[in-house]
């Protein structure tokens, strides 16, 4: 089977590529979780985040925005020393703020999934040619998220997230998943 070259490092990356990456995600909470994880990935490899994903889910209480939004300084202090996650105070504090931003959108009647998928008119964009690191659309979406109070959502992070959640189909044209995720 031909795969995207980036995933040929080990079994964990191949499984992520084969089962998750680029699959259109429409669940609001799952989209938000993946956005948070992509924010933690800034400056690191995705493999590092993937290896700690269970630790993140434990530390952040299943990525329940209602719970995380109530985290205080004691919770942040606990997380800064949690070896199961990336111990960046600024990223941890951003996660708490991002939970509040997510809930504010909900309270205003704005569904996170509808908001995200609205930028691609409900259908994944298929990239032709080399994968970019950011696009005009990721810049626009980044600005819209920041306007709503989100942090660690720059255009490069947002584009990586768009790839991961299937807003764009960036599987190589020769990859066996390219056509498969295009049918979802």
C-alpha cells in the first residue's frame, strides 16, 4: 500500500495516518480537542503529541470544555508538572481560555462544527500539488478563532488542524487514503 511519506516513521504514525488523519470530523467537541492538541504541537513533532494523547485526555478530563473552563491556578500548577503532557504553562492556560471561548460560542448559539465546516462550505477541500504549511483560508480561520478569544491558533497550526480533521484532504494523490477519505 502506498501512503503519504510523512507517516512512514513507525507503527503509531502509520496507524494515525491510516485511521484518523484527514477523516472528516463533524463532532464539535472532537474538533475542539484536536485543535487544542495541534496548539500543543507548536514547535514539536506530531509524534510527540500523539504519544502523549492519552495523557492529555486524562489530564484535561476527557477534553470536556465545561470542566476545563473551571480550571484554576491549582489545576494549572498541577498540569505544569504532569509528565504525561507537554508542560507549557502558556499552552495550558490557553487551553483553559479556549474552553471558555468554545463555551461562549455555544452560549451564543454558534455550533463549533458548523462554524468550522462553514469555511469549506461543508465539503473538504482537495489539495492539488505540494502540501502548503498555511493557506489564505487558514489565515482567515485563524483570525476568526482569535476574534472569538482562542489562543495558539495561528495560520500554520490551523492548517495542520484542518488537515487532521479533514477540512482539507491533503493525502498524496498516490496514497491509498486519498480516495477513501474523499468519499466520506
